[in-house]
């Protein structure tokens, strides 16, 4: 099990989600992928991380900020978290992911 992230590390990853919403699954940080696999459900930090990245991804995709109902954001958090765990498994097994070139924070096709 990975060591819990300290506040400085969490802040760095939140900043990354804000500044790089178009990162691909292949570019996803190992620490984030490992953290998703360490728990049975998203931690409060991972919820914030995926919600932040998702909101920024939508702003880039649609060219404007969007206000979504919380239930849609929660669904996106869960499917993005689930995919991150699968990406981590692929990396551990040395396998390439079919999602490697897809945007990491894009939930399209994950439902």
C-alpha cells in the first residue's frame, strides 16, 4: 500500500489537474494511479482531484465553464477513478492500455 500523500503533494497534483486537463491516460502520474488502486473507493483527495480535472476538461472541450449537477460529477469521479485503477493494473503488468491516448479526465464512453 502506498504512503498517504502529504498536503504539499496533494496540492501539486491538484495544480496539475487544473493546468493539464488534456493529459492522456499514458501521461497520468504513477502516484495517482497507485493511489486509486490502494482503496476500495475514492478518497476525499481523489474525489477532489478527479472533479477538478473533469471540470477543467469540460471547460477545454466546450470552450467555457460548465455547472453540472453534483450527481453527474459524482458519476464522472467514479468512472475516472475506476479507469485509473485499470490503468495502474496495465502498467504493473507491462501491458499497453487501449485508453492510452485518450484524455485522462474525459468520461466519454466509460458508462
